[in-house]
């Protein structure tokens, strides 16, 4: 069974964290390119998040996970999700 890429899951988490920070800094310094870069980061994070698929049912939108702290199950089919590494 194919596993979910932890590299892309981590990228989605980082982009989701940096996006609002860039947008707030852009608002503070009144630079529109930082606001646009923050928005681009958030859009890229959403695109990555919805490209992660459940290996069992193929549902898009699996929650990204940085570390293996516990077992995360697919919200649609309930199967345990396996990440690589």
C-alpha cells in the first residue's frame, strides 16, 4: 500500500505557518508584495493539503502530520494513515 509523503505534509505545515506571518509583516510595513507572498504561501499550503490522499479510499484532504505521535485515521473511511519515514 502506498504511503503518504511526510515531506509534503511538512511543507504544507510550514507554508501554513509562514503565510499569515508574511501577511501581518506586510500589513505592518505596508508592502503589498509581502502580503501577496503570504497569500501565495497559504494557497500553496491548501493545494498541497488537498493533494495528500488516503491510501485506502483515495480521499483528498488528509490531515498533515509532522511527527508520528499517534495514529491518525482517515476522516472518510476510518483507515489508519501511514506516512513514509
